[in-house]
């Protein structure tokens, strides 16, 4: 007899089974459904600037409600003062009672609207504030020297080294003999004379025989322009936000800063009945630092030997020989790297987690950084982030600026996410700061190719840069920050913005699935700085393969071997580990990175390797790994020198044996291989691993298309981007076999199966058409026979012309923004070429209207949708967004090529009323207003723009419906969901 408990279990099991039946088919296609309507975790975040803290409750509520409505799921609140105008704006006192109430209001509203909210822990974008004392600020080593001969008695003052802001402390006074003029030190002669220096600088010493140098070493503040923030216009914060950057080498500095600001905002959020999702530290733009009060202890902790005897090396002297001195310099820089990673990023992580929050950082730059192991920094973030820019768009050939320096740290950010097991790799997106083009000058179609490039680099979460919160009473377009785009309810195309945000969200959702696919992991080595290059065609790897990079920490603590693959705990795996031992072996790439980061980044691989790393490599080879590259020649670092070098050479001999990299290139050891003298591409091809992605003509035009590949259990997901400004039709090959290819359109959310494809050599090849800067996902998930034959049909639509409608348009503008109430355009034309200033300088929405009959015989013989034919309206070209209505039916928003919409269900044979709302950008109206007296202006914004970002003579931006407008017919089946 069934017991009560068994009865309940049976009912639960039956319910589960029945629910599986009910959720079969379409309802269980979670991937498809979430692609069409992405979850919040795949929607963009936005930097939310409180500029000069000029905010009110109405503006806060409006922004958050509109973000939720339009498809932005999170805000990163940053209080700052750097902005676009010439004088500061009035705002509430930072952290004062009114500010706190506004902050609590934001917390409450974010909770009500289910908007994720984070907070940047500063009155700027990096860790700074008025409470940061010089003791807790960024510091550097400074030195002076006095040359003297003995025997003699010296009494006098030693020159004090450089002093910044009156802050200086001594470290040591040392004396040593030098060998002639070559600055070679007899290290046995180094004497510590620190106790002979009096507080006033007086120094007394009985100098022994010989030529001596007295070296006075101390530390002061770095003096970098961004190491101390000032109120605008001298600097980019507000009055009351001024202060030093914290000392990033010292946990005490961070904790003091956290106690002043972090605990305050945590407590205020708690009072509001909510919480912050994360705390943030934005991009490192504060220069280099080389010292902290406890640096000698940190050096001993990380390097395992005493820093003191090597201090003269920092003054340009050589101890023992140049190799030893250079290795000490690398150890010194490694210690800076480790202090930044452990004492700042790791400690920030611990503090945030202690209070139930995540931590996010742009932890790799973007410029003028000290030596850093950026992967290690990013690995200590819950939200690792980089950034990309859109400068130079209008002057670039090919329709957009494809220069990789705009996205220099994106591959780095994505790699960190992959090797440290982070699901998301985020990027500050669409940042811009250039004369004549910074504000309201780029529409969504202009931004699309930059987003596509970021996605192909591995970014899968956009942080829109940026939205300025302001009182609605400030008017439109309002007052703005000095960089980035402006994603606020004040922009002209805000009501149409969900179409663009949906595109980003669909791409992000798909690119967050599963794991990145890269065949090779390049080991960057241990020579500082440890930086990842931007994505480029690596000569030794070649076209069609992708890769990741790893540092020593990942190799030592996260890598193992399974079935011949190098695996990480979170599922990532690679076929080969290549001992690159540098950022890149390309001089051009290293020059780019060096220039951007203001560091020396050598393309010459390091010959050093630590005992820990080579021991781990030996273990991996024995367990089945394939390791590629030459053997190391000596130890990385001076710990246990010179015995350490002997140990390195001993293990290297065990691994590489008699390989010479020329005649003997492969050695099997244990279950694995060591290969020296073959490229990764040669090895992969010999192993039967074909390129993961290729296209017809790839060798001649390798950057015509880009891609990224992710795998999720039995589903393969490829994102493909056309990087040209014209429609391209090409054959593409994917390293997938026996699976049905599906084409997923992230612009429309539509999906269809490819019918024309062929399979050979483990790959699937098919023809695709990608529009101007177009993109799509190729998804392989449903099994098919390896011998499945082609169907003689295309995988994309082809069109036939039905009608052209270029002439006689009635156009209405908004007189409140200076346009004529109604005008007739005999032919479609660019607004900026019109004689009427009301049109020439117009910004906002204008509605084009036309009545027409459709007399094409093809259409008259059909009813809508019969015989597999559909009718489409093609707008040709639009600047910048369009919304289409036909016979009163809203057919949707168009914001990028191909500027087409299906009109089959709305069109009639006669008496069709077509309405097209066309929305351009604010720049033209603002430029026109700068020619007018203030009282005659239509816009409310800055009277003048910082850095000449917009001026009265700034070139106008193409605007309007440019056409040609056509009606086309096409096959229906290829466009079904």
C-alpha cells in the first residue's frame, strides 16, 4: 500500500513529467526565446553621471523609469565635474544632507524598478577624495647622489631629492665605491649610512679611501597631473571633491578611503531599504607609482630577498653585471604588479564581498599605467571591464574607424574573463572626445560597427558611456559630460532607442552562453608588464583560429590537463600552450601597446622562467599537454641566485632534451609533447585541426569579416560581422559537422534554417549575405546526417523591384524646434543642403507622407502572402532613425541597413498612405544655435563647448530620408521565424 510520503513523491514526479510534456516544442526552446526577448543579465548597463551633483528627484525618477522602459537594466552612478561647458554647474553639496537624500531616492527608485545600481567609489572616476592624505597618496622613489673621494671628513647637508607638495621622507642613505666611469658598483662596498643623516639634512661621515658615491633615497608624491584632482575648470571634479589618488600599493590607503566613502554609501543605501549591487573603480588614468611606506616588506614578501642592497640600481648603477641588475629591475616591477593586484584589487574585492556586494573595475588602463599584471587585476573583479572609443568616425575611410587602438584592451578583458572563469566581459562603450564631433553626432547605425568589433574581441556586456542625470527643467538637449555618447531621455531618438538596445542585448545574450572557443593559449611570461595585445592576426597562428592568453598565476593555479587538452576549472580548454613569453612578437603591436600604456613593451621573448612555472610545465607535459616554444635559459628573478639558474636549466634539459628548434622539433615525454621550431598553425594542421572559421577570399582581405565562437554543451554559436560599408555575399566555413545551420538575426530577432549548405572535412560551408556592417549568429544545434545533401535554394532573400518612390513628399517639421510646419520635397534631399535654415539646422523628428497606388501586375495577381511572395519597403539610406506606418499600421523602427520593413499585410492596391518619421541628431540644431544670440536659441545647453567639441562652424551632419525609397518583392519562406 502506498504511503502518504510516496504518494506525494509520485504526484511531484507525475507533475514534473506532465510539465515536461506541456513545455515541449516551442516553449522549451529557451535559447531562442531568450534571444528574441533577452533577460536583464544580457541588457546594457549605463554610466549614470551626476554632473556637479546637479540632480533632483524628478530627474532621477525619469531616468530610471526610462532606462527600464527602453531596455537598460543597470546604472553605474558616477559623481564628477568634468563636463562639456566652460564654467561649473551649480549642484548640491557632495555627501551633504541633500545629496544623501537624493542618493537614497535613487536607491529606492532603482529597487522599485528592478534596476541594478552600482557606485563608483570617488568624486571622479578613480579612487580619490579630499580625505586622502599625502601619506595615503601615490608615491615615487626619488634620489640624489654626492660623489666624494677619501680619506676625508665630510660634514654638510645632503641635497634633498625632488619634493612634491612639500611631502618627502627618507628611505636610506647608502655609500658605495664605483669602478671607474661605467657605474659598476662593488656591491661588497655598499654601506648603510642612514643613521648619520640628521632630520635637517646634516650629514657627517669619515670617508674611507677611494672614490665614493653617497646615495640619498627617499619618496615623495608622484606629481602626475591626475594623481591629484582639482575642481573644474582646473580639473575634472567639483568643489568639495578635490583630492589625491590613493596609494594603490598599500591596503591601508584603500581601507581608509573605503571607510570614508564606501561605508557611507553602503549605510545610506541601507537606510533607503535597498543596496548597491557593486562598487566600482573606473579606468586607471593617474600615472605611475613606485613606492609605498612598507615597500621593503612587500618586496621581501613577494620576491623572497632583501631589496636594500640593490637600491643603487634604481639610480642607474650596475650591481654584479647588467643581467643581474636588469633582473632586479624586473623584480622591482613585479613587486609593483603584485602590490597593485593584491593590495588594491584583491583587497577591494574582499571589502565589497564583506558587505554583500560585487566589485567591478576597469583594471587594465586605459593609459599611462605602472607595470601591471592586468590579467591578475581583472581576475580579482566580479565585473572585469575594458573600454573602446569611436573617435575619428567621420574622417575614417571605409565608413568607420577600424583602427584597433580604439579597442586596445578589449581582448585583454575578454581573456581575463575566460581564464579566470568570469561569465561576462564588460566594456565602457562608445566613448568619444574630439573636436567638432563629441556631442550628439553619432546615431545608432554609426555605433553598430564599433559594437560588432567589441563583440568579436570577446566583450559580451556593454556599459553605455554615458547618461547625464539632470533636472528636466534644464531643457533639451541639456548639459553634458565632456566625453562619450549621451544615452538619455533628452536625445532625439530616445523613443526609438529600444530597437538599438535590443540588438545589443540579443548579441550579449548569445555571447554569454557557454564558453569561448580558442585552440591556443599564449603564455605571456613573467617579465613585467604583463599585458595582452589587442586582437590581431598572429603570424604564427594565422587566419581562422582564435586564442586566449595567460599569466603565471593562471598557469600555476588554474591549469591542468585532461585527455590531452589544457583545461581550466570553469570548463575552458585549449589544444596548445605556446610559450610566447612576451605581449606579442610583433614589433608593430608592441609599439601600439607601448605608446598607449607609456611603458616599454618588448617584442623579444623573455628567456627567463621561474622555477615554479617550469616545474608546472613539466607536470603538464607528463600529464598529456602539448607545450610549444623554446626552453628558458635562466630564472625569472634573483631569488636563490645563482642556484635558481642551475635548477631552471636542469628541468629545461629534462623537457626539451636534444631539441634544437631546427632539425629536431618534437619530443614526446610522458603523455604529452614538447615542440620547438614549429608554429602553432603547423601543429594544429598536422593534428588534423582545421581553421575554426574561414571565408572565400580571406587570404586577400583578412579583415573583411570577423568572428567569435562559443560552445554550449551540444550547441555551437558563431557571431559574424561584416566590417565593410557595403553588402557582401560570401561562402563561410565553420568547424562544425552533422548539425543543422541556423541563421539568427540580432537586429530583427528572426531565425531561419539554412537550406543550402555542404559538409566536408569536419566543416560546414554555406553562402551568407551580410548587409552594410551587418552581422548574424550562426547556430548549430540540431543533428543532421553527415551526408545531408543541398537543396537548390539560397540562404538569404533576393529582391525584385516593384516601384520607386523618390518624388513628391510632404514633410512636416516641428516649429518649436525651428522647422517649417509643412513643406514639399519634389525629390528626397539632405536637410543640410536646404536653403531654409529651419530645415538646414533642424534636429528632431520630421514626418514624410506620400499617398500612392500599387499597380505592379505581380502584386495584383496575389493576395498578401500568397505564392510565397512578400512585399518590402526599402528606404535606401536614413539619417538617422526611421519609424514606418502604412495605412495606419505601425510597422516598426529602422535604425541600420538594410533599412527594410515587410509591408505585405498593410498594403492595399490603391490609396495607400505611407508615413515615415525620420529622426536625426541634436548636433545640427546646436551648431545653428551657436550662430544665434542666446535669447533666440531653440536648444538649452552650454553656451560654448570645452575643447571646441561643437562650434558654430562645425560641419553639419547628414540628415533626413535620403533614399531611394523602393517597394521590393521577395521570397517569404526565407524570412519566417
